[in-house]
C-alpha cells in the first residue's frame, strides 16, 4: 500500500536526499539511483504545489463573489 505523505514530509525527505550528495556517505555507485529518487520526489512535490495553488485560486474566486 502506498503511503500518503504530507507535502512537508516530502520536502523534508527531498532535503535529506540532496544532503546525501554532500555527506560523507556519498558513493558514486549510488549517485544515479539517489538522483532518480530525488527527481521523482521533486516532481511529486511540484504536482502537490500545483494542486494546492489550484485549490487556493478556487477558494479565492469563491470568496471574491
């Protein structure tokens, strides 16, 4: 079952993935997979932000009537 993470949790996870590239744990052999995972997570965050923006626009439009 897919875990539904909050936007904040996803951003925190992405921060950790990015920090890994600058850490002592960095291994070139793992860089490609970690980059792909970070890129996928960034895409999810982008989608979440777009959905949130759309919700805010709808709410703003409703309140302006």
